[in-house]
């Protein structure tokens, strides 16, 4: 199973959609936290202070468990939801899309609005480079110097890169492994007598 893989944007990207004089400017960002979401929103509200609406949606976390869709004064379900739908259909997480609307004087109706926000968001996604990331488990290993060869052999077998190494009096190092291999790695390491394994 590939349940330890998720997709996000490599870099910020933009899209645009025009309809009956209204302009919908889409801005997509890779984000890791609500604070980053707020910071991008604040900046866009400053940069496009004269726009009528700043509708947005975001999804956070490898399991997509934190999300929000905001219509910013547009009729309910016509702004944030269509943007959120595009994030879902592109299978993205850790991503924010904001669509800034300049009103062109002609009402588009609920379905026209929803279509405009959806199309602008899709354009931003189409212009993006989407990258694949893995959900990783982290272990801190603590052992005496005599166990160094045993520990390093396992790390080499699993093709891991040790992080935060400290080999002074005794040895400590941190390793990261794909979630799908984490139980197997833990079981292998647990066979080394005298090795302490801390799950981070």
C-alpha cells in the first residue's frame, strides 16, 4: 500500500479566470501551518485591498485532517467550496489556494460564481509543479560504542541517512524512515541487545 505518500506543491503558483468583466486571480501556496495560511491571506488582502472578495480553501497534514473553505461574503458554497473541491480532486494537502475577485458589474449567479472560483483554482493547480512526499516515522537511537557496527549495518540495509549524530561518551543518532517500513525497522533494531529506541 502507498498510504504513506502525499502530494503538495513544490512552489507558489498563480492562475486566472475572466468572466463577464469579473476577474478571478488564483494564488496557490505550499503551507505547513495555520500561521502560514494567515500570513499569506494577510499579504494578499494588503496587495489586493481593492478587491471585493478573497475566497480560499486549504488542506493541511499528510492525512488531510485539517481543512477549511471560506466564501468571504460570496453566497454560501460558491467560493471556498469549489476551491476546496479542486484541492481534493488534485489530491493535494499542505496547500492553500486563495482566489481574489474583482467584480465586473455583471452578476454571475450562484452556478456561474462557483464555476469561476473552481476554474481559477484549477488553473493555479495546472500551473504548479506537484511533488510527492512520504510520511515518515522518526526514531532516536541510544547505544554504547560497541554496538556501532550492528546499528550502522541496519541503517545501511534500510538505506537511511542518520541525522543528529553524537558519538561522544555513548552514541546517539536519529533516523527517519517511511511509515510503511517503520514497524519492520523497529523490529529489526529491537533485536540488537542494549540498544534503546525512542519514538519521536
